[in-house]
């Protein structure tokens, strides 16, 4: 004789809670043949559902063996169990356990989706089943729009979707009025008559009386097992239930691609059904990403502005001033810095250019226009030393310096002040104090930043200024441009040594622009660190938001995961769906977050003109990658944990 369809041997099930061990099933031995209709009756709490869940492979015995057609189930892995649930069993729950976001037809189709049945065939079969159960007109309604009896019929259709060789119904009429209950019982009888095995749990003796075999259970022990004499022999061959199917292994009919498509569709359906939840999850990501991107862009914008200012400092120069320091009141009188010092410096190998400077202020005049200007007496190498550029004309040469020629270079400010916009100044003669000078060049206006001021500057050979304006041979300062390949610190030291030797004492002080540059650069480095820290904080805050909402939304859905597994979803199916959902939410949220950040930049540009947001691709990528990782991690990991539960445990969390 063939092995029985179902054989339990010495099955125990105990629940452990803390110190307590609760034995719910004790030493159950039970054999059920294919084609039987069995009612399991007993008082509430006697262990009927526990037994049923074990029979339906939603739960495992703590001890003992469960064989299906002679094959032990204890050694099956989760995929094989899922395949059995999907292909052979149809579970009907007291509380229906339909998925609220799906229509009746979609609910019925779920087991076939996991079986990999092609879409058209699935649709057709689901519609036919619903039609047969009198639900044809309601196929497109959601569970919430159906009565209890109607929902139970949908869940019966779902149980039959992949064949439903064995129907397990746990108090299927428990929540129904008597008329709907009668209807459901009639359907179950009909299914049994077709050759399906029907196992029915009830506490109602009237319901039990409909079965040909009644098993009584009390306090976890089978106390009676009666068969009605009058019962006809079970149909030898089932009409539509494919009992001969013994292929338990995962029959992956659909390709991975269609499975992925289904998972994507499922994820979209779930997101659409819970728009608010999806939106809130996205909001965390949107705000997180937008704030990180904006903070970094703001920081980078201000940093770049500071850097522009630094570059306006010009080349790397060392300025030697007479006196002890800037404030030295005697410095004007100190006449120790002389032209021969400049000549000596010019001879040094680490010096690229040298120019002596003297300065004074004077009134400049052109026809009727007068203005106060800073008059700089400089050498021929001045612009080379300072890195200043000429907009037009030329600088006076060494010759002009030697001969005290009254040639002037003026800056853009001066040109506009004296001659007006767009008028060429070259060749015109102006009065500097009482000295006439011919304009030979105009400097380029300085780019913003430090030292950019509204002063009018006029450059003349220092020799001319010394003799005609100041009447003294001493220098205010000597500007040295250090050779490119020499460290400015070493050069500063060498200059100090040389001049100290020449003067006998250190009666001068040195201003090294490199020091200033370094100070500002280190400020911007501090800013960079600051930006990074704020960005990381924003990222963490956004991440925690995403994490929270993901955790909540998944734990809210453990019941759904249970239902899906009960109708035959593999772990992989569940994980795929949640992964896709999490990735979709994160990607859409990411795109919206970036868009929000860019929109902020546009608004900012309208309001603030000082500097603009400088977006960094790194910050955008980092923000998107991090929040996606967090979203996927916290959407996926709890789903994975839920998918590892036994279905009955997940189901109990609805
Ligand atoms: P029935 O379906 O016959 O009413 P159940 O099989 O649902 O009874 O439960 C049998 C006993 O097992 C009850 O006392 C119940 O409290 C206990 N029980 C059921 N599920 C759990 C669980 N997950 N943890 C602890 N005890 C449980
Ligand atoms: Mg029960």
C-alpha cells in the first residue's frame, strides 16, 4: 500500500516563554488518507490551530515526525516547504488573511505568481475560480469592500489557485453568519467530492457533523477518532487535484526576469496602496539628501570665494620695510633702507625680481578734474614682482628710472576718475602734485578680495618721486619676488641675514605674503572640515529618519509577509519585493532630494548675490549612496528577519 498522504508520529509542540514551558500538543499520532474529509473538533485552546499549522507546514513540531506521502518534512529546507505550501496545500484562515492592497483577483493570483505561472493563464484561472465561487462580479473589489463571507470565498479561491490538493481550513466559518457559513461548508464538501483532501477545524459540532471523519482533541491529546459508517469510499481519482504531483522541489516555471517583473509590480502596488507611508519614507530621504547637498554647496561656495580672494593677493613676494614694525613711528624717518640694498638683493640667486618703492599721497589733476591719489614710486621690475598686469600701454623701463623720466602708469580707478568711462588715457599728461607726468600705461583692475580698494593709484619711477615729490633718497620698502623654485621661508631668512649684515642691526621688518596666504589657506581648510562635519551630521540625521520609518513600515508588514509565505512565497520572493521597494523609495527620494537642493540653489541665487552655491558631485553621490544604503539596509534587514520566521509566527503579528 502507498504511504498515507499525511502521517504524524509522536508529535509534540511546546511553547517556551521564559521559565514556562507550555505543552500544547502531546504525543499526537495521526494518519490522513488522500481524499478524506476530516473535522478536528475541540474546545477553544485545546490545540486545534497548532495542529493545523503543523499540518499546513506553517509551523514545525517541537518533537516527532511529519511525513507527507512517506517523505519526512523535518529535513526540508525553507524553499521546499514553500513549494509544498504553494503547490499542494491550500490554507483557509478564520480571518481570511487577504492582502488589503490587492483586488480579489490579485489576491487569488498570489500563489500562482510565486509558482511562476504566466500572467494570462493566471488571470484566466483566477477569474474562473472566482466565477465558480460566485464572486465573478466582485473580482476587482478589494477585501475591504467585501463582506466576510465574500472574503472567505476569495480565500478559498486562493487556496485552489495552484491545485489545492489538500485544503486546510481553520475555523473557516468562525467569523461568518450562518448563511455564509453554510455556503462555505457546501463549497468545502464540493471540493472534497472532487477528490481533494479537506481538513477542517471547528468547535461547532454541527459543522463537524458534515465530515465523514471527526477527530476530537482535548488539551493537546487526541481523545476520539470516529468515522461515519455511511460514508462513501473516497473518490479514487481526484477530478482536478493533481495528486500525482510529486515534484516537490522548486518548480521554477517562470524565468528570473518575469519573476523580477512581478516583484516590481508587487512593490509598486504596495507603494501605491500605502502612498502616505511611501511618501513619508521618501521625505526622510529627500530632506536628508537635500540638506547634505545644500550644506556642502553653501560651504564650497564660500570657500571658493575665499580662495578667489587669496589669488588676488598676487605672486609670492617678500616686502622689506624700514623700522621695527608697521606701527613704528620712526619708520618714516628711518633712512637706512637704500637703493644699494635693493641692488644687493637683486644679485641673490633666490630672487626673481626686485623693486624699491617709495610712496606718498598727492593731488592729481587733469584739466579741471582733481583727485587725491596714492603715488607709488617703483622700479622697472615692479609689475613683474607684484604680478600685476597692464590693461594697456607699457611700464617705464630701467632707463626711465635711471633718468627720472616723468612717465606714469595709472590704475583703472584713476583713469575713470580723470578721463571718464571708455576714454583712452595713453599719452595724456597729468599733474601729480606739481610734477607733470605722461601716462604710458593702465593696469588691469584688481579682482575683488583683499586689498582691492577704491584708492586711486599712480605709479612713477621711484627716482622721480624721490627727487620731485619727497625730496629724500631713502626707501619706504623693497619688494622682492622670490624665485619660483625657492621656498619663501628660506628666502625670507636669507634676505634678513643679508640686510642685517649690511646694516649692522635688524632695523627693518619683513612682510611675507606667503604667510598671509598660508593663514587664509588654513582657514579654508578649517572650513572644509566644518562643512564635512555638518554634512556628516545632516547625513546622520537624515539616515536616522529613514531608518526609523523603514523599521516601522516593515514591522507593520510582518503579517503581510506571513500571509505571502503561507500561500507559498519563498524567502527570496519576500526579500526581492522588499528590496525593490526600498530601492525604489530611495531612488525616487534621492532624485527628488537632488531636485530640491538645485531648486534651493536657484532661489538662493535670486536672493543673495555675494556668492553662489557650488554643488559637488561627490556630495551628491555620497548623499544618495548613503541614504540608499541606509534605506535599503533598514528596509531589507527587518524584512529578512521577518522572512526567516515560520509563517505562523509572522501571521500572528497581524
Ligand atoms: P485552538 O485553536 O484549539 O483554540 P490553539 O492551538 O490556538 O488552540 O492554542 C492552544 C494553546 O496554545 C493555547 O493555550 C494557546 O494559548 C497556546 N498558544 C498558541 N500559540 C501560542 C504561542 N505562539 N505562544 C504561546 N502559547 C501559544
Ligand atoms: Mg484556533
